[in-house]
C-alpha cells in the first residue's frame, strides 16, 4: 500500500509541481538509478575483462 500511495503521490507531484514529497521521491529514483548504473558498470567490466 505504501508503494502504491508513493507512486500516486509522485504522479500528482509531477502534475501539480514540485513539493517535498516529490523531491524525496526524485532523490530516491536518482539514487536507485545510480546504484543500477554502478552495478551494471561493474558487471560490464567483469564480462569485458574476461
């Protein structure tokens, strides 16, 4: 339920403009993207080196 409400709040924030909850969700998305890119980069390096 918390995840669904977070998604709904994020969509409303995008339509309504910036807010604290929107900034927090944006920071979480950016952090998650950075983690995914870092993990993917490490995996890519492992395959390239082999």
